[in-house]
């Protein structure tokens, strides 16, 4: 049986290619909202960030999300995203470790 192809995405801040499951997706919905999408399946234009707060701050400083989402992201939205990002960071890391454990059991 052929090994499964793992989809890769690039962090908009540090430009590092990583498996899609190891990145946090920020999405601009068709309604124009900008929010964090942990499922990776919400409709809209997406941008990916490493699960590190440093990468989020770098993206804010360089306006990487503005370019990736093709929309100006205001300072108040960046502040809200940063609060959301910090809140979901622990959940994201725990979920990633759980997925790693599942992969180890399958092998």
C-alpha cells in the first residue's frame, strides 16, 4: 500500500513548510470576518501560521496576514486575533500531541 501524501502549507510569518495539521489557519470568510479556524474547513480565504505566538507577532509586524488574506487587517482585528491565538494555542498544542500519539500507535 502506498503511503498517504501529507498536505504541506507554508507559515506566512516564518515561511517554513510544515504539514497542514501542524499549522493554525486564519480565515477571511465570504462575509469579510477574519477569525481562527481550528477545523481547517471553514469557507473562505485562508492563511497558515505556526502554532507559536512569536510567528503571530511577526505576521502582525510585517502585515503578512494582510497580503495572504488579500484584505487590510486593522489593528483591532490583530489584537482580537492575538487574544484568540493565545487562547487556542494550548488547545492546538494538546491536539497536535494527541495526533502524534495516534500516529505512533498506527506505526
